[in-house]
């Protein structure tokens, strides 16, 4: 039984760009009956719609930099008040800095909640650069040029990798090899979460 009750769980997925977080987040959210909330997707949607937030976010995203913490924190604080996130959520791509992690702690504890687990998708650098270059060809994302990709990986190592240690110290970390078939990786993560006592809404059979 999870701390959030049957079918609910409060989860994060972290890992370097190109590790497959977005793909896995959508599948795992479905399995656990919770919404996948991707800050990258929210920013991209705003870029597409040319909102004020989108124009601001794009200037950082195109350079492979993080959108400023205050902007990102406000966005997530608002998104977590939506009804669909009441019983749980899977945050994909947030928090990415220690300031964001502290903000998330405050948001959750303010509601008497806490994280149930943090999934780290592990993938080596050459593999993720290769995947991202392939995605650049297929999807034409403006932040998927080789130079920007390398910079995004450096930013991840400097600013986000330390969060993994923080969550490991809290006993929340579920480290999973991100290499292999998509289905296989989903199964690996889901099994690891279920063995921590989280309830899958969908049958894992
Ligand atoms: P993603 O799709 O998660 O790789 O995010 C794409 C880009 O959106 C990142 O390179 C950042 O520019 C921006 N972004 C997404 N999530 C965050 C976050 N939590 N903090 C700051 N910037 C973010």
C-alpha cells in the first residue's frame, strides 16, 4: 500500500536528457493511474502557443539552459493544485535544481504529503547523445543540435545529478537501467515500484 492510498503515488522520474524519461513517464503514469506532468512538455506547449511564458522559456530552452527556478516553481505549484493530481502524480523533468527540490518539498508538506519514490533512469552519455541526435532528425526539436545536447548534458551533471544523491539519502531512490526495449524498461521500473509497496492500477501481467 502506498502512502497515498490505493492507485495513488507521488513519484519523480530523473535522468539525463535522452534517457527516455518522457516515454517511460507516460507509460508508468498509466500503470499507476496518475497523471504524468512534464515541465518540458508544458514549456513546449507554451512555446507553440506563443504565450508570454513560452517566449521566455524558449530563450533558455534553445540554448540548453534551465528556465529560471522562480518561473518553473510557480508553474509546478499551480499544476499540482489541479484535481487530477490530488491523489498522486509522476513529475517528469522537475525538480532539476536544489532550489526546485526544496520548493517541491514545501509544496508537498504544505498539503501533508511526501514523495513515495524517485525513479532514476540510468543511461550512458554516448548512448543518450546518439538517441538525441536521432530524435533531432525525427522531430526537429530546436534544442536537439549536437552542441546544445552536449551543453544540456553538462547542465544536467552540474545541476540535476546532485539531486539523485539527495533522494538516495532519503531512501527514495529506485535506480533502473534505461537501456533496452521500451516495454522492458517500463516493466523494470514498474516491478521495482511495486516491490517498494506501490499499487499499480493496471495489471502488470
Ligand atoms: P525536457 O523535455 O524535460 O528535456 O525539457 C526541455 C527543456 O525545458 C530543458 O532543457 C529546459 O530548458 C526546460 N525545462 C524543463 N523542465 C525544467 C525544469 N524543471 N527547470 C528548468 N528548466 C526546465
